[in-house]
C-alpha cells in the first residue's frame, strides 16, 4: 500500500508495494516526487498521438507508460485517480491525464497534460472535418485499424491483469467486479454500477469488520436497469449538409451547449451520441442524423478522446452557417469553441477534486468507498474489453496479432507505441495484398 493509503490499512504489504513502485517515502497522503514540465508535455503529446481504441485502451497505455515504465506513481495511486474520474462527469481518460499531470508537475502539469492529450486528436479531426465539407467524403482508415484493434485488446488485457492484482484485495471486491461485468453486459447503466458497486463494497466491508469476518450483507445485488449503450452505425458517407438551420446559428449557443454537455455527461461515446442528437438534431436542428453518425465515426477511428467529436460537429455547423456553405474560417472558429466547451468542465472538476483524492483515501469510510469504485471500474473495463474484442478479433490474423502482442507485453514489456505501429502496418499490408 502506498503512502496515500496509510492509516486505513496495516500489515506487511505496505512497505513491499512502496519498494515495488519506487515511490519516495513521505507523510500519509503525499504523492510521488515532482518532475519537469517538459517531461509531462512530451509524454502526453505522445499519448495523444497514439491513443487509439477508446478510454479503456487510453487508461491501459497511461498505466504502462507512467506506472510501469516511468514509475511516476504506484498502481494503488493510479487506481485512486481512476476511481475519482469515474465519480465526476466528463471523459474518463482525459480526466485521468489531467490528474496525472497535476500529480507530476502541479497546476502547470494539470493544464499541459490535458491540453496536449487532446490537441493531436483535435487537429486530426479538424482536418477530417475540412475534407468532409470540401469533398463530401471521409478518408478511409479501416485497413490501418484492422491491425491496430487486436493490439489494443492485448494492451488493455495486460493492464487489467496488473490493476486487478492491486485493486481486488478480497472476495467482496472480486464479487463486485464480477457482478458489475455481468450487469453491464446485460444493459445496466454504468453510472448505477459504479456508485452501486462502491456503496455495496463499503457496506459489506463495514459489516465484515463489525461482525468479525462473518458475512454481513449479501453480495448479489441488481441495481435498477438503466439505458443501455445505443447501437451506432459508423457508416462513412458524403451526405450534404442541411440547407437551412431550424434555429439561427450562434457561436454563443454552440459554446454553451457543448459546455452543458461536458458538465453533465457520464458514460461512453454512445451516451455522448444521445446528448448530441437531443441538442443538435432535435432541439436546434443544426445537424441531420447522418451527419451526426459521420461525426461520431470520426471520433471512433482517430486517436485521443472520443469527445473530439465536438470538433467535427463544431466545424461542420460553423462552416455551413458561413458564407457560401463552406466558410473555413467560420468552421475553425466554431470547432475550437466546441472543443473548448466540451472539455473545459473536465479541467475544472479535476482541479477541484484532485487535491481531495489523497484525503479521501486516508479517511476510513471514503477509503473503503474508493476501493469499491475501483473494483467496479475494473469490472466495467473488463466488460468493455469483451465488447471491443468481439469487434476487433474477427479472423485468424487478428487473433494471432492479439496473442503475439500480449505475449510480447508480458515477456518484454515493450512500449505499446511500437506494437500499435507494427499492428497497423501489418493490417495495412494485409488489406492491400488481398484487395
């Protein structure tokens, strides 16, 4: 157990974990030593360029880079930060990047890590949005992703195994993680599972301590079913923009709408789709359903946060509202405002909650709650990995890529960037040869 959890548990495991993660000694609640801002900038710019595969893959890459390779923090601290991101609205992997930047370099690190993790994806999506409006189509990336996706599954699987060894400290937490996995696959809302799993673990562990190790509460629990993720088709098409807007276009309205979405949205990119459709298709009439699906597809096959879908939507709406229907300057302005609006709440929430995480871990009740949330988060990651695996491993070659990548990670702990590049090259070459 790291210094962050001192005071809530005791035993011989504490010093051993500190030695394994090479964290400096310090008073309870302190984190790893600070590092140069340039290091933070370089790491998160690289991650922003290679982080394909959605939040679960991003989290796995951050763990490999910052916990295993650079040893900025321990797995225990990493899990606490991940649990904190699950309790606030916004994109989890982006908020984890912001947390990690703060831990390493203070307030400047908070701003730099989050911004540089977002910037590469925003630039790529902006370029694709321009091509979409100018030419009525999107560049194809399926050949590249054919080889990248199975490698992502291997990266996430290896991270899950390592995190589970730290997070699942007893049968109660193992049961919470397993229950969350099953209930998520059955369609239960992830927010209910996170909070429900955390509270269940808290109650069970308190009861176990109160009654001297005898079961104090049932582990089986079925939270009320919530809305399942919306199935999304990612067809790429050159659908023309709507000729007129149902509500007059306003940059202020655009920014405030994305600010609202960023401030209240929990869940995956599919939940983002529901918010975008409700506001921009139904309420404002600024997009068609086909345009919205095209925007979401771009967010899925580009690296970095899926929430950069907002960049695409902003450019599309802004350029179509400008003179002649293809106003590049108006599109860029709207894209930047949309991106700022949807990500700004994440910086604010992390800035407010980040300094509290060590204190939460030191308090016995909130420490137990964090344990439960961490276990539930791992269950969600495992469920998402299973769903992604069904889509990524579709034939013998992709299965072989996943197995070989996992073996390389376990045996040699290679930087995931090289594996992603290798998988993408193999996928591109294979599709080129069989086409």
